[in-house]
C-alpha cells in the first residue's frame, strides 16, 4: 500500500486485513495503550474543508501510536491556488512521513499522490470518503461479526459517503440498497465499479426511489446530511426534495428488528434523522464516530509498513 485514496483500490483481503488490524489496535488501546508503532513519524493534515472527526481522530491516532500530527489550514496552503499541488506534494515529502488531505476536488488528492514520495490519505473528497467507510465497516463487523450477506440500506443523497459505503459493501459481500430522489443518484463510475465488485463477491445492489422498499429486511440503515459542504447554494432546494427520505421511527420499523442505524455526522437532527432514532436503541452513531480513530490507526500502520 503506497496511498489510501479509494476503497476500490484494494482487494477484499486487503480491506479485511486492515479491519482485523483495527480490531487488534482497538483492543490494545483499551487494554492500556498502543505500542509506539509510529514513533518519530509525523502526519501532515491538509484541510480545504473544516472537520471535527477527521482532524481529531487522525491527530489522536498518531499520538496513540507514538507519532505526531501537523494541522495545515486552508489559509496556510491554498491548495492548487497559492501553490501548485505537485509542488506542495514534493515539498511536503521532504518534511513529513504521511500526508492526509481533505479536499473539495477528488482530482486534487489524486494529483497529490501522483507527485508525493510519501503515503497520501484521502480524508474526504467530492467523490468519496474511504476513511469513513473503513470506520463504517468496523462498526458493522463489531455488531454482526462480518459483512458477508448483510443487507445495508442507504437513504438520502448519493454522495461521497454513499460511494465508499457502496464499494466496501460490495467488496466484502454485503448487499447494498439505496433510496434517493431523482437527480441525486450515485456517480455512474462508482456504480460501474460496484457492479464488478458485486459479481466477484456475490453481493446484490438495488436502487430505489422509495425508502421503505430500500430498508425492508435491512440489518443496517445509513443516512447522511442532505446538503454537503460546498453545496450550500442548493440548501433550500434540497430541503424541499429530501423530507420523504428522513430516517425516523416509522422508517426503521420496516427494517430487521435488530437493525442498527448509522450516520457519518454531523447530523442535522430533524432533517435526515430524528432525535428519537439518533438517540434510540438502534443508533450506533457515536461508536461509529469513535471507530474513525481505530480504523485510521490501521490505515496509518499499513501505510508505514510496520504492522
């Protein structure tokens, strides 16, 4: 593994191996602390978009593993504006051991990886969110043992989070259903890859407009904000289109009785999810958020080649 840019770049065996490592590192941390596997290593974190979970989880992952993290704000970098991405990547390669970038344009993180001599991690782009998907899969695995044969239903916008969730489900053999309004479909290239993965793993992909149909027999219901960062001008339009896709107690009642509900956060309570569900017995929102820390430890350790 040179970089971590997309779930689609890795085989089922590689993904499962990283998940198993995340489980091991989480147990080790809970038992008293992690080994300093990344001692004297430094992660530079480049942000075009603000973040709570991505920034803190990566920072703390490095600290737990004996390393350090350096935060670089949008004003300090000016990615692709103040300075060419290729130049930034080559300069940073001589300063730190890893780069994590949270960007608007997916091609920016791809270009960064192309020019960098050190591992580059996609902390989120407009196309996908692979670190989130690893935490999602870890959360599902902890609940059900593995992903094989499970029914995962995503309700809402076919956005970057949905893309990575689709890919990790089809890679690891979970059936994936999505319900979304017209004009808010998954990216065609993401669907094409998922169909290939599903053929290999035996999983099924289903597309719906009706959220009730999508969540029938679901073991996992997943949702995300209706309006992602960078789409603020569409907020009013989206608030008119998405209310039928709210994850509420009525919708959850159509799923498997033992289903779990997930959300990558931040949640806009009263919009895509209700308080009753977010704080209810099916919710795994906060264990899921905490698992960002442990999933990302596994990614960092594998990229460093030390575990």
